[in-house]
C-alpha cells in the first residue's frame, strides 16, 4: 500500500468515527467498521474541545461556574446525540433489571427507560456536572484540558471493550461495526495517553490507571451479565471512564 493510500485510509477512518460517534453534519461516511476504532479518541478529544470552548465562552460572558459547566455538559450531549448516555441507561436497566441473559438483552433493546436507567443517568450527569463546576470555579483552562482528556481517554475504553469481549447478540450497532484488532486498540490507547500527557503532564498516569480499572470493571460486569458486549455496554463503559477521568483530574 502506498503512502498516499495509507493517509487516505486514515482520513477515512477519522471521518467514519466522527459520523458514528457524533451528530455533526458530515457528508456520507465510508464503511470502515471496527477498523476506524483507533480514531475514537480523536473524536472524543474534539467533542471535549468543542464542549469546553462552549463552557469557557459562557463563563467569559458572565455566567457563574455552575452554569458554565452546565453549558459544556449540554454541548457534549448535543454533539453526540446523547448516544453514550442512552447506552448507560439501557445497560443499567437491562443488566440489573433482568434475571436471565436473554431477558437482560431484551430489556436493553427496549427503547423505554426504567428506574435503574433514570438513576444511572441522574448520577452520571450529577458527577460530571459537579466535577466540571469545581474545575470552572478553579480555572477555566483546566476545565477545558479536563474535557479534552476525558473525551479522548473515555473513547479509548470503547475499542478496548470491543476487542476484549465477543458480541453478546448477533445484531445491533456493535455487531454491525465489528471487533477491532489489537493494533487498533493499542493505537487508540496510545493516542488517549498522549493527549492526557500533553495536557496534564504526569497527572496523566493516575488518569490512565483509573480509566483502565473502570474499563476492566465494565468488561467484567458485561461478561458476567450477558456474556459479551453490545453498543449499550460500550456507551456505559464510555460514561464510566469519563466520570473516572474527571474525578481523577479533580482529585
């Protein structure tokens, strides 16, 4: 493969990852499947950057830190179409609302939301908002760095789970995307760590440790409850990792 072909393929991967993980008005993306998973942290960092800039602008316009954090959080939800939050809610409902593997998968596929899902969303949003509130109160630039880092690192959790676990069902978004190879996961992890190291310095090490621990926990729960991963559990892993990163940076 020529150098130009390699560059073209990498750009196509970034385009495909952005089309999958965001609601940005992009032209039709090429079908790259799991081969584009290495680029997920790049898209996460971009989402974090855009959300952070929204928060900084809100703060510069005179809004208090709590509302600047809320603006940044709302921007994240809008940019991603709340797809990860939806996965967290569906996972909470299914993994804890059913007694058998089949019933759990059935609940997760249902578009309605139950008590477990509502509680998971409330706790997730509260944790992220509280952490961002305190960061904007301390330093808006630090909040921006935290959002970019959390966006990149938490998206690296997704290809890691896709590689580590088989598909729990034979249909769905995750099954249609496929499973990345170890090289794609390593590139994703490397990009995420490089981003955090650049923005946080040596604080990137505890961030990476906590993100890895939380991702491992998410994989263990999914494996135990449904025998593998789905698009919903990938979204749940992303949310869990993002919270872990924000709290680690805050600490």
